[in-house]
């Protein structure tokens, strides 16, 4: 169970939802309370979640359940690509130090 307080400075109530502002899509997402506080997201109590008003021109999406799309599909693909590229750069071949029979000792 996660216990964090509402992000509103004057509020002492327990947070029940996390508000995430997706600036690229001009969408505010009210989703399940995140396990850890992320920069750019706001934990809200039920009162402040219900009274939350999106900025003009923005839309509000309420997401229930434990799963919430954090990344858009193209962002996920870009992330996967970046991880793959990073992995390729840092992958070093193990250096075989000694060998006896079919067993070798590999330095790390
Ligand atoms: Zn509150």
C-alpha cells in the first residue's frame, strides 16, 4: 500500500491518484497512484482529483486499474532502440584468461 499525501500544499489528505501532464498531447491523465513519485506528476486526494480542471485546450483522461500507458507507442519503440544501441556499445567480449580442457576462466 502506498501512503503519500495530496500534492496540494494546503491538503493533508492521502493521495489516491496520480495526475500526469502529457504536454505533447495536451492531455492530463488521472491514473492509479504511482508506486514512486515522478517529476512532473502530482499525487491528488479524491477531493482534488474530482475538482481538477484541465487547462484551456487540454483534455482529461481518467484511467482506472493498475495499468496506464506511460509512453506512446513511438516513444516505446524509440526507447527500445536506444536501449538496444546502448547495449551494443557497452557489450564487451569476455576475455578468456586460462583454459583447461573444455573449461575456461573468464575475467569480468
Ligand atoms: Zn487534496
